[in-house]
C-alpha cells in the first residue's frame, strides 16, 4: 500500500500533468522561441506524451520515497490491457481494407440521401460511425471516424472555431454512442459485470437516449458547416477505392477486427491476433496503407501513463463520489470526468457498497456525457487528437478550444440523459 506521503505526491504530480495538458499548445510554441531546444519542446508539447512523461516522474518519485522495490511493484501492479487494446484496435481498424469497407458503406448511403452527398458524408461520419462504436468499440469508431472526417472537416479553409465544434461533437458522440451495449464504452464496461448491466438493459436505459443526442449533435454541426461542405474535398480514400481490393481480403481484415474486439479483455489473445494481422498485411502489402503505428503507440503511451497516475488518486476521488446525492452526482460526474478518465470514475463508483440504482445511473450518465470535454475524459480521445491535430493551426489542438467546442454537445447529451 502506498504511504500517505506518496499519495499526496501522486496527487500533486497528477495536478501538474493536468496543467501541462492544458498548456501543451503554449509549450509547443516555445520551440520557435528557443530553436536550439525545439525538439524537446515539440516532445513535451505532444498531448499524447504528457501523461506518460508524468507517470515516469511519479515512478521515480515513488522510488525516492518508498524505495525502488515498491515503486516497481506499484508500476507492475497496474493493468495495461486497455492501453494495449487501444493500440491494437487503432492499427487494425485503420487498415486500408477496413477503411474501404466503411467508406464504401458510407458513400453508398450518402449518395442515396435526400441532401448533398458531402453533407450526408459528414453527418454519417459524426453520427453513424460513433453509434457503430457500440459494436466495434469506441476506440475503433474514433479511429475510423477521424480518418474519414479529416479531409472533409479538419482541413485548411475551415474556420478554427468550426473545427473545434466538430471535434467536440465527435468526442461527445463517440463517448455516448458506445452506450447501446454493455461492452463497448470503457466507463460502462467498468461497472457492467458488477452491477449486472446487460446490453439489453443498456439499450433500454441509456442507448436510445444517447442515439437521439448523437443525431441532434451531428445535425447541428453539419448545418453549421454546410457552406464549407458543398464541394467534395479530395479524399485519400479515393485512391484507395480506385485500387480494387478482393472481397476475401476485406473479409479477413474485418474478421481480425472482430476477433480483437471479442477478446478485448484478453491481452494474450488479441496480441496474438495482432501479430497474425501484421503477418497477413505484410503478405498482401499491395492492398495496404502504411500502418499508423506511431499514432497508436503515442495513444497507448498516454493511456498507460493515465493508468499509472490514476491508480493513486482513489484516496481523494472516492470520498467525493460517495458523498454526492444522485442529482448532484449526475453533474458532479460530468465535471470530474473532465479531470479524470470517465472509466476510472465509474470504476470507483462500482466499489461503493449499497449505491442506489438512481446513483448508478447518475454516475454513468454524467461520466459518458462529459467524455468529450478534455483529452483525458474518455479513452478514445487521444486517438482522435493524434489523427486530427495536423488539420489545426500550428498542428496542435488546444485544450481550451476543445472544452469550448464540446460544451454545446455535452449540454445536449446531459439533457437527453436527464430529461428523457
């Protein structure tokens, strides 16, 4: 067990990591003021690096306070299945055959929609794909949606405020869009077995409300962006689609993705499938795009850092959660999610003995509704940041801009989950 001194130091380091996250863009800009150390500022300005960096600091501090043996024991006691899964599912879901299948489906639907095709594509990317996350998991949905929307919305020529609004809608929709089942959204997964929440229960209690909010959010941002989506933008996927990929190759890739999703909680199995996937991709390289290994590794590093840092925050988070009434907990969970991963928050709630059904609903509803407010609020968010930041000014996404962009869709999600 960590000492009280170690817990206090861990809370301070966690606070520093949060401050660093919100100041990441300013850190990145220092590379222009101090060109001799530009590489270091670029590194420390990467949002995906921050929590991993401060997790290393925490382990070093623990070694100084409690000794090397206890520090290593703590680091090795953390569960890294989720960071490993997000890394694997990002790479697999971003494979060219998978994207061809999804983009082909979206194009088919968009061409038959009663609105202009670019508008329909944007709406489907912000609504249909996040809801698909209830089947293929939220990290996979985030990866596919980001790659689809990048050339359409997150590109030069689109005003920055509109990009941040679209980013906020994407993050919120992915967070609530995974609540139609009991296995796709990390905050739901943390409590489903303990509270015996089945997929049928999730669909009836959360899913239809979340789906309505997803549709409203996607419609609002599509209407706001309509003047910028009238002309079909150049899409990297067009060159992909032009090279015909055999249906069997697509089917095998989708089977790999399905296998990874089914065994999401068994790292030994999905890592074995991943190695087989890499071998198959190498054998049929002519049908592949370069894998997004760098982006996926950075996201995995971020989440692993969050696992290490978050593991020592229970001493102050748990009392706050347990002392709230259900109504206060609903909004309190939304606020706490902005500074603590929503899965960690719901996990702490699952440890509270005798928690009422109303409090259970309030905790999870508030946690998923607030999942788009910050990069750390929901596990898939770092994946979206990694894949979309190149489309923003200075190649980085500001924490303040994301927060403001996510406010409206968060309010709509809260209203749907609270009032319906």
